[in-house]
């Protein structure tokens, strides 16, 4: 008997035929490693209270940070946009640049009603909606989490995070958010600017969680891990428990 392995789930990005090769394509988030992370050394020098010198790992050897950086895909801004910012961000206008300069302004950005975001801490900045021209489809039972690109140094805009059941929603998904700087009057975002990180996940967790106390076995297992990190391997999680993504 032959056992066939189920295929790996695939996310699909589709654009209108007229836009193929015109707007930048989504790409794996691992291709957008931030400069601060690339420049960071694996270890830094430490001097303890007794004057002993040794090297300790930096966050570059921290798998949770790496996993967040490489999770999912990046949707880029469809074209260059020049924003004029007035009254500390409560008034905005923009024009498109580059190949799409002949498109209407709402090809890339549209106004968003502040009334729909009443009480949001970014108000009275004027909310906008970044337009996405990629239809996103995931396998049955899979949704997508949309967040600002994680742990990146670019912080010109702040999108409002959301989750969409992309296995059943057959429409473009746009992204409301805010221009962050309020002490400038001009901001240009180039075509390809990393707009949003798309992280697919499989639905199915129970809405109820199990809340309890640690058992004797749990505590013993944690203490064993701490002892191993202190005595044998400070990078225990990275070297022995982590599944490389």
C-alpha cells in the first residue's frame, strides 16, 4: 500500500490581467530582513560582576524574533505616492508618481471615514485606506492575519491589523491606517514600499482555553530546561526545541 502525503497548503495572489507586470508582486517576508537585524552580531561582549569577560548571544540568535520576521508574505505599495500633510495630520492630500501617475488618486490610496474609527488613539489624524489590487486565496479552513511588517524600522504608516477568512471571501482586501509623522508636511512612499505582512494560519482553536496551575511534572520540566541553559547550552530553544521555518 502506498501512502500519499497531503500537499503543503498554498496561498494564491491574483491580480487583474491588465496589472500583471505593472504593480509589484507580493514576496516572502524573509526577503525583507531589516537593516538593524542584518547588521546585528550573533554575540556581544559582557563583563560580569567578578570582571570575567565572555560573549553572550544577542537577539539575532532568538528564534521567536526571526520567525516573526520571516512569517508569511509582504504586500508592496502599488505605486509611488506623495502626501501633503497639514494641521498635524488632520488634513491630507496626495498625488501618484511614476508609471501610475495617470491613474486616479484612489488607485493607491483613498480617504477613510473618521466616524468609522471614533475613539481611535491616532485620531484626529485623518485615516486613509491603502488599496490592494491582489486577490488573496487560501485553502479551506485557512485565514490570513494582516499586520504592519513586524520588527521593521520603517514606521511611516500604521495600518489597523485584521483577520480575513481568505478561503471564502472572494474580493480585494484594502487596509485602513494612518500616516504616523505629524511634524512634517511632506512624505513620499515609493512604489514597492512594504505595506502589510500577510500571515496565513489554520483556523480551529477552541474559543475556550484551559486555565490551571503548573503540575509538579511541569515545574520539574521547566527547571530542567533552565539548568540545561545555565550549565550546557544557553541557546537550548534554538538548538534543540525550535522548528526552523
